[in-house]
C-alpha cells in the first residue's frame, strides 16, 4: 500500500501569510479600525445623534433614562429609538435595563479610542513640532 505524503510547508506558508501574521502588518487591523472609525463618525455625523451623544457624555457614568433623553431632546419616542439604536450598533453608547427604566450611557472607551484614532498620527509627516494639546478646542469648534 502506497502512502500519499503531502508536504504541508507550502500550505502553511500560504495560510501563515494571511492568518498568522500580526494583523497590523497584514493591513487587516488598520482597515478594520478605519471601518469602525468611519462608521462611528458617520453615526455622529447626524445632528440629532450628535446631540444625544453629547448629552450622554455630559451625564457621566450614571447615564440617563431614555425618557429623560426624550424630554431634553424633545422628539418622538420612535424617532429617538431609531437614533439611539444607531449609536448602540456603532458602540458609542450602551443601554442597561434597570427595573422599568432603560438607562443609556456613553461608552467612554469607544469615545477615547475614536479620539485616539483621529489624533494618533497628528503631524506624523510634518517637519514642524506638533503641539495639538496647545490648540484651543473652543476656538476650533464654533
């Protein structure tokens, strides 16, 4: 009986090139991070969602019940639900049921990651010394 021997070396090299290489080297991590940042920025690109998100960021770790968000934003429950769903799906806010109340909270790790993604390579290709911390954010945001 003859035994068929297949060398696994070429197969291993093929798979290792795509699966075992650190994702950042393969470009996979970078593109996934880009896709996530893009989706989060798109979600925040809607003025109502940005208003909701800022309201929840201001509320802090305690968050706000959906009813309080609705009162402060002043919109119909169905419309508010749609906007909150979009923010939840993009990982920008979380929801927790507490008895009969649904509490919404800003997801601070996502916010920090998005801000970090936007500023990670600040001035990376420039020759001047970059000092984004000294820039006035109040003047930049009108």
